[in-house]
C-alpha cells in the first residue's frame, strides 16, 4: 500500500515518525543512526522534524524549534532484532503510507528473542570461550562455568518475565557465578576459582549501553552519553556486587593480585570466534549476522595476539588496533545492511573487554575499607586505570573504523549510513 502522504492527516504522519524513533531508541539502536533514519522518514512523509534524543523521553521538533511532541521511553533495552526489522521497514518504500508503516513497525516490535534453550546455550559457549581465552586449565572448571552461565541465563529470563530490570537480573546471575567460583575453591581447584567466577559474569557486561554511550559522547551528545554510561555502570556495579557476594557466601574472595595466563594462538583465536558467535544471541540479533561477528572477532584476536606476543606492544595499543581491525571488518555490513553498530561491533570485540580488571577494582575497593594498605591502593589504582584505558582504546578503535568506513563508502551509501 503506497498511499499519498497528503491523504493522511499530519498527526498520523507525525505519529508514525514518533513510533519509529521510540522503537529504535528503546531497543538499543545508536543515537546517530536513529536520528538519520527518523529525520529521513519525516521528510519522505512531508512532515520534516528534528529528533532531539534524551534519556527520559525524546522530542520531535519542527525545523523552527517549535515542540511537536514528546516521546515516552528510555534507551534501557537491547533487542537488535527489533531494530534491524524496524530499519528494514523504514527504508523499504520511498514514499510510504503512514498507516501501513505503523502496522509494519508494530510487527517489527513483536520480533521474538531467541528461545531460552538457545539463549542458555549461547551463555554457556560464551562463558566457556572466555575461560579458554583467560587460561582455564581444568575440566571441572569448564563444567562449573557452563553450569553457572546456563543457570544464570534461566534466572535472567525468569526474572525478566516478572518485571525485574537489567540490574536485578545481572545481580542474580552474577551471584550464581560467585557461588560457583567459591565451590571451585572447596573442590581443591582454587587456581581456576577467579575464572570460574568471572567468566559467567563477563557475559552479563552491558556492552551496547557502554558503547552507545561512548558513541554519543563522541558525537557531542553529552547528556545522553553520560546517562547511557551511568546506566551501564550501574549494571556493572550490580554484577560486581553479586559476584563478590556469591564468593563471600561460599567462603572465598576474588584475588586482587591474581596474575593472568597467556594461551597459544590456536586456542585464543578460535575461542574468540566462539565468543563472538554467542553474543549476537544475547542481543537478539538475527542469525545471518553471526558469521560477520565471528570473522571480526577472530581477526581482532589474531592481530592482538601478535601485537602482545611477538611484537611486544602494550595492552592498550593491542586493544586499540584489534578493535580497529574488527571495526573495519564489520563496518561495511553495518553501513550497507543497516545493522546496529553496537550489536555486531560489540559482539566482535567482547572478549577484549577488561571485565576482570573491573571486578578486581571493585573487590580491591571493598578490601580497602576493611584493611587499607599502600600495596592494595596501588593494585586498585592500576586495575582501574587499566580498565579505563582499555575501554577507551577499544571505543576509539571502533569509532575510528566506523568513521573511516563512512568516509570511504561511495557518496550514495554515505548519505544513508
């Protein structure tokens, strides 16, 4: 149905523009991508407006600045499948009918998440892949990682179905991970206790929120960027508290001074690819995009392994170049197929996220309260700085790759990206 926009009321056309903006922003789309798509739609519907994105509800305003309407909803959700289907509908017709498009957006909003068995399996494979990357050695460790990650997935879905938000879900799943880590100590395999606890918790890290926040800051959307980062940080805090509480209830603790383990490239690269294959499932991204995340994740880790090993570069430099490579691999897919950058981009580099340093920082801060010392303070400061610099390098690498891809694409595609 291709009705003339003039046959539909101005309110109907403005309504579908607001529906599109609300749908994309509340399900994890990047702010820049949403603004471009929504404002292009408003011009095609002959009701040109500007989208002013905010955390607690965005605004549609006319070019002269007059307020048209305020949209309800905060960008707290992550369902990339909804975003991809919505973008496909918004770009499908050059001169769409507002009524027909509204119905199609309703269909996009009902895009289902992956079934619980697939979701739980992805959590298990993702956590076990991270355990391999970080150097877990004992079979019993992988069993406990798998059990903690699988049960955590079930609990998250169960709590989500009962209205519990992302922070509460992450806390409960991390609590299970902490208990599994404590059990490892009592089984006499304390050398892997840190990894058994941390790896199931790592799959809970809210990557799209953190990456979207950094993208907003880079685009000078300061208020919204900081709001996204604060929300993501609160989830990380919930994960950290749940993890440490689970360890404490089991009579164990997260080692603040634990040293990392290096693994061979033939373990590191395939494990990174497996982790990259798991994360699109968490974000409900369509399965056809998983191979792109796998390729980018494997390439990023291969480059990083060479940089940290034979070349001898530092972690921050290695993370930056690895994310630059991953971003260059996924950017053409993001730009030509209009996939949310945060979904496929974060999936490709998730194994690089310095979650261990973040959790150790929180554990060290708690230890500082009960037993402050100069060595402990130095350790906490080092972990915090490493985590912050690594995250900044990763974001800069992905942003640089995305910017290069936009500039190098033909002009007709650049205008659509």
